[in-house]
């Protein structure tokens, strides 16, 4: 697919979503779970030290687990969750083989056999990563969660005067 086609596909996926207003990650995850009739669980774990990723999606028979790096900002966590949801929405396969050992350490409750089965699918391709990242960005934007760029000029001075500038 060309970049344009990827963009089109992701935009279509995101505009088909009925984002909760006011938007919150929790409300969005609840809504998506209901819509897919499949629970999505968000779990924060110290994942970054174990594998070379900030987030991880594992699909099991009972639902979808999203693991998120706990040692990062809330904003970044939200973005990671949306990125993993991007993979879910695109129905991408899960994870890469090199995470297998680390996962076993991270998730001792899951048997090595189970992990092998989970990881038997293909690695994410660059295109899949692009899609997931784009979906995360599009949802972030649609939800108005992006940090506004610092205002400059007259507007910035006004905001500073009104005390609404950080
Ligand atoms: Zn990804």
C-alpha cells in the first residue's frame, strides 16, 4: 500500500469509531470492548526494560490484553494504548519472536507454551506499525487530546496575562 492508501484506510477506521464525549481512554476502551463484544484490559507493567517496545497487545480466547510501560507519562501511556488499539482495529498479528523470553519473565502466569502459541504469528511489518501509529495519532487528534503547541505573539501574551499559560 502507498502512504496515501494507508492514510485513507486508517482515517476510515477512525471515523467509523464513535468516540466518547468527553473523551477519556477509559471510556473509549469500555466502549470499544462493548462494540467488539470482547473485553480489552489495560495493564501497566515495567515493560520497557524487558522488551524493546513500550506497549504490547496479546489476544487470548477471552479478550485482548494491552500491556503498557508503567514508567512513562500518562500522555505517553494514552498514546501507547491507542497505538495498540490501532493494531487491534487493523486486526494485525501479534508481536515478534524476540520478546518470547522477556514475556515469560514479565507474565509468569502465562505458560511458555501459551506464549509460543501467541507469538507464532508473524512480526509486525513496518506498514503495520505505520498504520497503528497513524490510528493512534488520528484518535488523539479527534479527541482533542494533543498538547497544544505553545502560543506565541499576541495570543501568547494574552494567555500569559490571563494566567492560562503553563
Ligand atoms: Zn506497534
